[in-house]
């Protein structure tokens, strides 16, 4: 984020000072540190963040239809008006929900997750049928930016891959009105990009051959990896509108719920919006402050929905009563 004074007054798009709120944490505008230069083992420079993503983890019980996703947008009204944020659903009401199947892979003792790694596979569905290739998503998440950047998540594959390095803003775990930051260093690639003969990953050795960053968590040769909590998740996601924070900072907002496949047992929900940038020095501090003020105000207006201290991934890991260590 661009350097800015945490207590500087935020302003609406027409220059008026925003109504004063009393957040319980310092402003995150200017809090994201600059990375120290570094490189990976092959000499390539370490990655830098290119996304800011704001997330609210939600209780799933209020989401029981496609219309209920748009009902969540009604809680935007007050904070959007208060902080000069434009919210529109134009062009989104007709868009269908998106369905994906998601599953997590780990050792029996959750060694990936306990060391801040997340490995999942997801498959999109359309009209009840899978479309496209299964996609592998590998993440390292940390509260330390430098540690996240220096963890080389790139896969050892012949096909293409895409790195996404995100600054994630979440509420505090214990109360409303604040923001905590996580740094999520992700890579995505299709299963077909792994190469012939390497698709069936059944043990840690085969997994490390594809994702070398996991070498540090291996204990014994050929140790097994399994489906986490013996659960396949069905994700139901709806883009519900567009947020405009001014100064060219716009992004889509979406709501999703996760439920167990088969029983359709609701597990967890999430509201999220994110924007991409190439040079953080070009991000408008005023627009970022509006983003922050809106996010904090939304915590209060959406209080009946919010599930503090939870994440989607942690919810799946805890299904069988064996809570792992949380790095989230």
C-alpha cells in the first residue's frame, strides 16, 4: 500500500470528509511493508503482491436461495452511503450462480496446513456437469509479508501456471471493527499441466516432485496423503454487484457458501471483493481509505451474518473434530 498517515481524514469522491468512525485497529493504509529484495533458487526475483482482497466469513444459515445472496447486498446500503461508495447490481441480477467442487489434500496429521500450506483441487460445473480441467491451487499464507514472498510456490511442471500474491484483509478474530492482514502466496495450474504419468499423486514424494516447497514438511519416504475430513465441498458462488471506491478503484463483489456434497450440509459462507494493481504507489490513498472504512462499517451492518474467528479452509479441517494449528 502507498505510505499514508493512519489518522488522516478519509474523504468521499466529491472531497467531503467522511463521518468519523472509531476502528479498533490502526489504518492498514500504509501498513503493508516494502519487501526486501531477494531471489529464488533459480535466480528469479521474489514475487510481490498484486491483489488486495477483503473478506468477511459468514454464517451459512441465511443463504438458502439465489435471491438470498442478493439480499446480503442490502446490508451495503448504510456503509456505502456513509463512506461514499457506489454499489450497483446492474447486469448482475441475471447472472447464474457458479458451482465448483472443492477438495483438500493433506497428511493424516495435517502437516501441510500446520505449516501454513493449503493444497486443494477444484472443478467448475455448468448445468449440472463438470466443465474444463480440474484445477490445482497451492497456497502459502502468513502474517509476515517477507516470509510469504520468499516461499517459492511455483510448481515443477511442463505446463503453464499462474501466481497470485494477495494482501488479504479480514476482521479481527475476537471482535468487530478492526482489520487483520494475511499474505497469501498462491499458484494455480490445471492438472493436465503436470504431465503424463504424474497426475495420480498418492504420496508425499510424488507431491514434492511437483511442489518442491513442501520438501520441508516431509517426515518419512512415501508417506501417504489423503482427502481432508473425507469431505468433498460444493461451492455455490454468486457475483452480486460492482463496488466503486472512486479514483478508478472498482471491483466485483461476490457471496459464496460451502456445503458438503451429497448431504448439502451448510458449512460456511464468505463475502469477498478484490482488486488487482501493478504498482501500489499508483493506488489512491483516499480510495483505499474508503475501502477500509466501508469494510469496517460493513462489519457492523452485517453483524447478524458474520462468523468471527473462522475461515472456509479451517471449517473443513475441523469437521472430524481434530482441529489443526491455524495460521489464518
